[in-house]
């Protein structure tokens, strides 16, 4: 997969970095003062060495993300855990970002100012950071969100209800492709967020990456699940409540979603996503919350 995008040669040493396109572009072009990368324990020394050889300052978090659950656990972790790396061209910025995240994980209730500062250091539009931090619409779901992965899905779900249209430039649902939009937007027609995305695509063009392929995948319809897996489709068609599709691409080949590779249509109900092949049900993915399964088409 990675070869199709023609990543700059200097990043070829780490698969963890290759998908974080917006973070690489933002650091190199300066529209992100800092970025956060993630490396598994076994690859941590190699990833840190690669970043430092390029010329970046790197600070390692004192906690890790435990796989898909999004939980934070002590820094010893296991081999499947992901270490956040705080990266910047300036050591004091990388250190500040690490300290801010340590404060967020300290259990303190007064973290709004720290979160706003983190958003600024990561180059996020202020309106997007403010929406995630202060929108009263999140309060309704306080008891429904179990982990960070579900929280990310909720942020996307609520942002879809805002704005005038759903811009392909802001596609942060498609998880198998290089990440062009690396943060939660306030709405999917946010002009500030679109400016960010266009800067990433300009980096892609100047570095002779496969801009045509990336734009094609940004435009594809996506079915996103709150457990952190997405399915993109090259072609979809609505037939009442049913959505027919061609060429599904899963960000992870989970047994629970295998029916999508064999089927050709699906329906989203209140408690499940049903998968069909020529009208016959061949699979069922249980859901319990309105943001557990989000289907999105872009303009």
C-alpha cells in the first residue's frame, strides 16, 4: 500500500510515520509547530532515531495507548502498545507538548486552557479546538463514550450535523489512507480546516507523491465504526434504505466485517448494520449508539 503513494524516501524507515501525512507535511512546511507520532514498543528506538536523523527534537510520553481501546496505561506497556512521540523542530516546543499531555492525564478537572494550547501547538484551527472542548452537544453522550476511539467517532458524528456541506478535503473517516486531515473539525465545511488540508495536498504535490490517488480516496464514501475501523467504497448507490456498493476497502480485516468483502449492499438500522449479497443477508454488525456506525458521502 505504502509504495502506491510515493512517500518521500527519508520516511521509508517507519511504517508508523507513513500514514501520518498531515503531521509530516505540517512539520516540514511549518504550519504545525509540533506533531504527535505513535510507535509500537519494538519499533520505538528505530522511529526515534529516524526522526532525530531528519533533524527533529523528540520527547517520549510517560504513558502509552493500549491498542485499539485507546486506553492510557503506564509507560512500560506491552509490545502491542503505542508510545506517543512529541515531535518538533524545537526542543522546547516538544517538551512543552509533553508536559501539557502529562497535565491532561493527571486527573485535573481544569484542563481547558492546556487543551487549547495543545491545539495551537498542533496547528489546529481555533474554532475546531473550541468546538471539541466546549460544545454542549457532547454532554448528552457523557455516559455513552467508553474510550478515546469512541470519543473520536462522536466528535465526527456531531460535526456532521454542522455546516453547509461535507467537503472531501476534510475526510478524517477513511482510516486506511495517508492522513490528510489529522484532527476533529467543528464542521465539515470549515474554511480554516480546508486551508489546513490544502497545505497538506500542496506538500504532496511538491514532493511528487501520488496526488491523484490521494484525492480519489478522499472523495470515496466511507462507513466508519466507533471501534476504530472504516470501510471505503469506490462506488455506492442508494436504493431506499439499502446502499449498494462496489470495491470495499477495509482499514483492518476484522472477522466481524468480513461479510462486506463478499456482499454488495448494506443497511443501517437502530441496532445493527446488515450486510447483503444479492438481497440475501450474509452478515450483521451489532451497534448500540447512534454514532457506532456513520456512513458519509463527500462533495
